């Protein structure tokens, strides 16, 4: 029996997909697009930086139930800070599509705080027509288990005993804590890299951050049944008070902790050599994320590069289009104090 079409009076469900840089958000959405369980999907991708990598990856996976025109990208800006100019028009454009989507997925940037985005759904123009079905937080099990994106409680407590005026929360741990606190379900990704003990340790850390009981599900390669994470009916926009944030009480939230630069790179002779330079860059300059494209000499396909810290992946994703400049571009993201464009350029280009 087919599902009856939605009427214009029904609220359109939206799922916010958050998670730290490289946690697997785009992979998850790509799999949801290809296995939508009968739902017609639309997607909003919010990138940190002005090179649209994730949006183009998703558009390349478009199918009839989620065609390319249903995938919209908002680059170089936080959507919760540009509600009137960017976010509302994008949501309204998706709602006006024919046929109307059954569900909208919003992929936040890896540095986004999800709670301010929830508050954006209180905007009068969409409040009566949209509901936040759920907030899905992805956490890299290996990284969390290693304590890279979560506070070390024992160390913080010990240091505060020595000097209770110190604030030992880092920007990374604050982002991680806010994403978990806002979530309705947490997906632990890359469990193969963490191993059983790492997954157990990551699960414990996630639950210690959660302000309430949360389901925590292991997910490998973004493979999860859509019925697990869509249709939660959380109405999160009405439950904001139960989703605490490090930034509660602040007039606004800051994005100055992180910065991105875009580096144009020449044609490469060896993808492995490029990956090695990116790995060395991450280790020497504390780079959080690198993503972008490169042209490889003698190859008609474009090289897609994705790096989380020193972990670098690369693959040929599509042919260069006729007339398209074979120009490589990399977005490099780090904490503000670690960004040195000259040194980054030297590492990637020289």
C-alpha cells in the first residue's frame, strides 16, 4: 500500500545531521539518498569554506526520489547566522518543489553548533510549516575513544583544583559536547578503526556528555536503515530547553575559534605524494580538515581528497567536464591560531 501524498497543511519534517569534521555526515546522507525507504528527500548542505565539496558529492548520487534540484548548498557561512538571507529562502524553495519533498535533510558544517539552528526554526515564516523531526549527531568512534574531540574530565578536574579560575574546555570539546547534547540519537561511525574496546570507550564518553538518555548506534560506512533515524517525531524546536549548550545565555555564538583557507594547487603527478604532503601538514600544523579536488597528470578523472587530521583518503570521483579548468583547490580548516596561509601554501604547493 503506497503512502498517501502529504497535504500542504501538514508540517514538513526536517532532520538535522550534525557531527564533527570528517565524522561521516556526507556518507550517511549519500546512503539515505540511495535507500530512502519510499521517501522523496531534499537536502541542504552547509559548508565551512567556499568550495562546495559535499554538495557536489551528493548531487552525483542523485536519483529520481532525490534529484539534483532537490540538493541545495549554502557555502561560506553558518545558516543559523544568515536566517533571513539564506536559510529561509532555501527552505521555502525546497517546500515549493513539485512534487513536494516528504522529508528534508540538513547537513551542518562540522563546526556548527546545532542549537542555534534549532532556534532558526522558530522563524515566523516557517514555524507553522516545518517541524524538526530529529537531530542526528555523528561521532567518529576512534577519535572520541582517543579523547581528541571530548574533554578529559579527570585532567580538567585536577587542573581546576589547582586553579579554579581556569577554563580548560577547548573549542573542539565544546563543539562535540554541544552536538551530543542537542541530539536525539548518536551514530558512532568508523567502528572498524576504533575496534570493540574503542567503540565501548567512545560510547561511554558520548553518554557522559549527554544530558539525557540517548540511543547510541554503531554505523559503518554510513549504512543505516532510514527508519532508524527518520520519522522520530521529536519536534525538537519545541524541546530546546532540554538541549543545553556551552553557549546558553550568550547573545550570539562565535565562529572565530576556527578558520578556513582555500589553496589552489597545480596539476599533480602522484596522488600518493599529495596525500603524504597533506598528512605531514596535518601533523606539523595541527590541521583539522582538508577537502577538495586535484588534477592528476595523464588522468581524465578528477581526484577527490578528504582528510581528517592526518588520515587522508583520495579517489577519482568523476571525469573533468568539457571546457572545465583542470584546477585543483583544497579547503584547509584549523583552529584560528593554527592557520598560517603561507605555511599551508608552502606545504601543499611548493
